[in-house]
């Protein structure tokens, strides 16, 4: 498996399982309907575990442009490889969103809430405030990238469970920092599925909230770069 294919498959799995748990919770007539925020945060954590475990040997399992940029800023990844990784991550995220739509196709038709349908693709703010929303996304991504760098440097040596600390990290971010914006903490995870929401024939859908779309991207990259700066300083 090439690094490009590894990042594509890994990010596809991440979004399929992550956005899949959101769809399970918020769409009508799903067996997981109204299971709550804890289910969503746990689902995303497990999604990251599966994704990292699946492709770490092929690509290092960045699965996130903010991670790739952060590692490059810290001198731990070649800048020349960032576009390749980011492209694979975007395509993987779009494919994952497509698979969620296929899986829950009948439930989109059974759901009247257009905001809930959008939430199965991308994030949105609980209270809209561009500056504070960017700060929140930057904070969550900072914790993610700084945590990933620390975990990798520690080389805990858990064997097949090496992906577990990163998964628990995302679970913790979702529980603790996810309330204001839905913890995208990943530009590709938000932008790729948002594009699919705009493209796919979803019954009763709303606009794709493009006025908010830049916030997870800008906040994510700010957080990733700051994490690299702080990690290298320490």
C-alpha cells in the first residue's frame, strides 16, 4: 500500500465510522437515534483507532492535513509530501461521506430536520461567533497535534494497541472541547464531506453553510502549527 492510498483509505474509514455514528444518533428511525453526545465522542475515538491501526504501516496515519502540516513545521515530515497527503485525505473524506449517505439513505428521507442532515457531513457552531469558533477549533487541534507528537515521541510500545492512545485523545477532545463547534479538528474531515453534502441529492437538505466552512480549516491549521512550535520549544 502506497502512502497516498494509505491516507485515502484511512481517512475514508475515519469519516465513514465517525460521520456514521453522527448519522446513527441524529437521523430519524435509526436504532441509535438520540443516543447522545457521549456516543458520538466515543464513536469518533473508536473510528480513529480503527483508521490509524489500518494504515499506520503504509503512511504513518496522519489522516488530517493539520497533522501533516504540524509534523512538517516540527521538521518531522517533508513539506514536499504535504500536498500528496492532503489530497489523499480530502478524497478519502469525500469517499467516507458518500458511504455514510449510501448506508443511511432511507433515514435521510425519514428525517425532516435539515440541520441534522448537515451535521452528518460536517460541523457547525452551537453559538455562531467566527473569532471564538476559530479559537475553539485551534484549541482542539492544538491538543490533538501536540498529543500525537508527544505520544509518538514517548514510543510507549503497546504493539498492536499503539493506536489506542491517539484514539483516547480524540475521545477526550470530543468530551471536553467538542461542545462549541463539534470538534472538527481536521480540515479534510469537515471540508470534504461538506462538498459531498452540496453535491449529493439529499431530500430536504439545506445549504451547506459555506459561510462557516473556512473556520475548521483556518482553526485547524493554526492549531496544528502552534502545536509544532510549542512541542519543539519544549
